C-alpha cells in the first residue's frame, strides 16, 4: 500500500482550487484521509464564500463568449478532454482508490471508463441541439422555439463515483453553452481536480469550468453563497436525500431551478419463475459493487417463497467461490461506524447474519494489512420493515432479504418507503416483468439485470425522495437549456 500515503518526512501533495483557469492554493486547507490506513494522503484547498463568489463571477464573465461558440468547437473540446482522461486512466483510478478506498474493478474497470464514455456521448449530442418551428393559430403569424443556454450552472457532486458525477455535471452544462462551477466532495477533491484539469488541458477557455473544494464545516456557507448569487441560473445536486432537502429548500427561497439526483433504497424482486443462476449473481453484484457505495445499490432483496431456499443456497455457493480479499473498504471510519450501528441494531431486534461475517468493531489491529475502514459483505435475514436496515440507505456492502408469497406483495414492499431510484425484477416471463415494472414507483426498473445501471443513452434519475430531473441522453441536455418562444407577424 505504498501508494496510499506520502513517504515519511515529505510534504503531502496539495489539491488547489481552479478559478478563472488558474490553480489557487487557497487561504485555508483541510486534510484528505485515505480510508485504507485512516491517515492523511494529501491536503486540499478549503474555499471561503468570497472564493466561491469569485468562481461564480469568473464563470459569469466567460459565459457570453462560450455561449456563442459553434457547437462543433464545444464538441471538439469535450472529445479532446475525453481523450486526455483516457490517457490518464490508470493514474486517475489510483487517485480514486486512495481517496475513497475503491477497488481496481470499481475504479479503473468501471467508474473511470464510464465517465469517459459519458463524456464522448455528451459531446456527440451537441450538434443536434435545436428548437422547433410550430404552426400557430393566427393567420399571418409565425413562430420559432429556441433552446438556449441558461448561464452559470452550479454543480454539487459527491464522492462515490467522482469521475462520472463530475463529467455529467460539468459536461452537460458546457455542452449546452453554459459555464459551470463545480463544488467537489471533501472526500475526493483530487479526483475532481484531475478531471477539471483534463477539460482545461483540452483547451476549454478560462472561467468556463471553475472548481471549488472546501472543508465540511464550511460547505453550507460556501454553497449558499453561490446559490444566492444572481448569475447562478440553475443548480444540479447529486448526493444524499437529507442534504438534497436543504439545497432544494435554499434554491426555492431564491427561485432557482434545481436538478436533484438523490439516494435510493433499491429492491431486487426475485419471482417464482426466475432463473436463479441469472438472479443470484446480479443481486450480489448490485449489492456489493463499489463496496455497495452506489445510490442504485441493491439494498433490499425480495424473494418469492417458492424459490427462496434455492436462491439462498446459490448465493452461499457464489460467495464461497468468490472470496472478498481484502474485504471492501468504505469511504471513512465514520461510515463504517454508522453501518456497524445499523447492523447491530437489526441483530438486537431479531435479524440474523445469513451470509458473511460481521464483527461489531470499527478498528483494525495496529499492524494489520486489512484496511481500517473495511467491512466484509453481509446479507441479513429475518428482518422486519420497521428496522433501519430496511428503511434507510446503507451505502455499504450490505443487503437484507425478506420472503413473500405473491408478486403483488413484492411490489408493495418495493414501493414502501420514500425512495424511488432503481429496481430489479427477475422473471422468465417478460410480459409479467413489464407489467410489474409499470407498477413500481422508480426512475428505472431493470428486468433480469442488477439495479446498478447508468449509461449515457439512458435517462438517469429518481422519483419521490430520490429526487427529480434527469441526467444522460437528450433529456439530460435539455435540463441545461432554457426554452424561448419568439413570434412575429409575417
């Protein structure tokens, strides 16, 4: 693990802000803690509200020129940024592993390549942005509907898939001719910095993409100073529902539209006629990919009683065949402590560990090579719907199952609670699967594949407490454009 921390006696790397095309060390700094050894891996600039306002005003100044660039120029810059990110793939994956404890398959094999594909897809859609020419009622009158850039877009992004979230927030805004300020997560500032650098190195003009990081205790003041600035025309937020409520409320006070991509408590329904050899690996992958730290992760497994025993024995076999060594690492010791408490509470209320090993501890032996914030994958059984483990997003390599006797009961459980981001249905009857999918209150339903699916061609977002608005595809671009109607008398 020599890559995880600086050598003794050397100053740690410092991650700067990016404002108006220039890197700034900032007047304050905060430590970035690697979850592997619970030690400082580097420091990052901690922006103040005045820094954030300067970033917004820089983007405001850059907007007129950028909004008037030809679509082909914007496309070419974004494509070049994708090439640069691809050329630095291994290094960028390493930063993600260091900052948030991701494994190689999740970082270099999944998150970074997905971000590159998304960036290229967004770039390819730029030249197709257009309005319409409706026929109006009045004789001798004509009309045209334009789709125009909005202005400065504020993007607030989390830590768990930094390159994906950074690309879709920044590139979607830039593609439409907007400029943007991205407020990165305090857990993964270096990931966001190297992503922003790729855009600048690709020739993006100064001020079009400004990057702000700040310590957690200053985040609310820094974000609010940007939301209330008149130049900010829209906010997109990806993160927890709890923080999303606060951001949306503040946007509402200032009449700023916002796109909210929030948490999920995602269910996988395994029907009586499911192919267990298809369902079991997909459910496990959905639960444990990226250490379960995905908004679309499979938290709840709903099994039909007719196949419950077969499913459980298949899961046990798969877990025995695929050991998790080292065990998945969570983003922080605080996250591990929170999840440990949730499991302990469930066990004390009658739940049981049916697969995996759970130790009620939040620390490792001092000389152990096991990551400090690691937690072995766990599947709980005998859970009840009033347990936190069933109701709250866990964000860990953890899932729980219940057994039902009908498809209607399964749908009722899947719709229970406030979330509505992603769901899975496993059945060999596609007609039945489609009928069930229509009844599930969720932004996405995947038949015979895992709950974790996010790709450029598919609109992504939730309903209910999982938010509103969509990223990806043409719908994602429209989120960052304003519609203007012009009429004239011929």
